[in-house]
């Protein structure tokens, strides 16, 4: 992957909620950077904090601590039009993201007016036509309301809306998981094509590592509010990687029936973010737990080389040997 200029920077970001008098930390000390034109995949199980982190970046929620900057400008919940234009999101469920009372033309015209400053006239109509064409919508779709569209077409409208203001960063929050399998690949290919042609950066959120590997330059793995594994996609997929990443990788389906990979089945559920385990947060489910050190001491960041790092007590050489032996 080529070097990228920094666009988005998260430093020691924390998001805490109050629930019945209990403080729940959904995002705990996250440091992450996304470069201009870069796609970063964020993966983890449900409850790991992925969506909470996305809400902070897009401005739906305020950070409890830490800082978020976009192009070196502070990015808070209150944003001017330029910041709203620059950061957009494609939600998981297009059904809930589109105004059911407006036609596709009305939806796109509204966002062009708000984000691009295009009011009535030829310039807006030309831009509206370009947007529709960029996501493979036909002219006949423009005068339909969302209820008359399939799930795949609704998501195309949602994607067009997010690109209306030429954003610098688009958050894709499980953008294909609510769609039929038959249309998921088409939407993924569309997102990849738009990213390449428009030059936007993506924070691509998913629980599916196989999908993230297809679209991402770098991958960040999240567990119980913390990042545990960050690096170039090809290195995160190669040993050594965090034991949690190892378990996620083992669950990817394969067509190699002659030599299927060993499936690592994690026992138990993710602990509550209201009462996270001491030491390494993954130790209660980790198949490679060392013992007392994992139960009592927070793990350090280990350097896997070439920009890859993971949070674990097991050093890279030893972990690489263990994981390669397990894969054979």
C-alpha cells in the first residue's frame, strides 16, 4: 500500500454511557489514523464497539475523552457545512435511512442543496444525473419512492446520497449485511469502484473479515471497546496476529475441502463493557492464555513489522511459530 497523507486521526478516544447508574465504556482509548484515499476496515463481533466508534466519527454522539480531527481540524458533534459534507455515512439498513415520502429525485436534490449548495437549475440537474449514473440507477428510478425499490436499489440511492457533496471520508457501517446475498457482491463492487474514482477514504465496518479483506488497505480489529490488532490487510491475515484475529480468521468459509483450516471456537460470550475483565480483556476466551500475567496485566503493543501491531503478552516470534504450527 502506498503512503497516505493523514486525513482522520483519533487519539485516546473514549465513549462512556450511563445505564441504570452504571458507567459503560463502549470505546476505550482508541488511537487510529486514516489516510487520504485509504480504506480502513474495522472488524469485531457484535458489542465490540464498532458502531459506537462510527457514531463518534460521523457526529451522532460526543466523545467522552480524547480527540478526533479531520484534516487537522477538531471534529466534534457540532459541525459546519464543510465538515458535514466531508464526512458521510452509508447505514446498514437503507430502508430506515431514506425518507419514504420523497422520490429518489427529491432525496438527491435535497442533499445537493444542503451539502453542495446546488439549488434549482441546470447545474443541480446535471449533478443529480451524474450521481444516479455513478451508482447504476436508471432515469426511471428517479421518480419512484423508496417503497417501490428493491433493497439493492435503495442502498444505491443511499450511496449516491452520501457522495452528493464529494465527501473526503465515508463510513460504511455493514453496508451489505441487510441485503440479499445475490446483490451483496454488486454493492461491494460499486463501493470499491466509487472509492477509486472519487478518491474518498473509507472506514468500512463489518463483522466479516472476508468482506473487509476484499475492500481494505488496512484492518483494525476491535474487542470489547479496544483495538487489539492494526496493520496492512495482508499482514493482519498472516501470522503473527492477535489470538482474537486468529479465531476470526479460522471462521472464514473455504472451498478447500481436502485441507480445511482448523476452526477455533471461542467459548463463552463477550464480557460486559460495564465490567470488563482485568489484565487482557480477551483472556476469558483466549485459547492461548499464558496464565496469571494475562489475568492481571494489560498487554503491551507488540510490533509485528511493516506497520503491523497487536496487543498481546506473546512476542511476535513465539506467536508466529504457534500459529503456523496450528495452521498445518
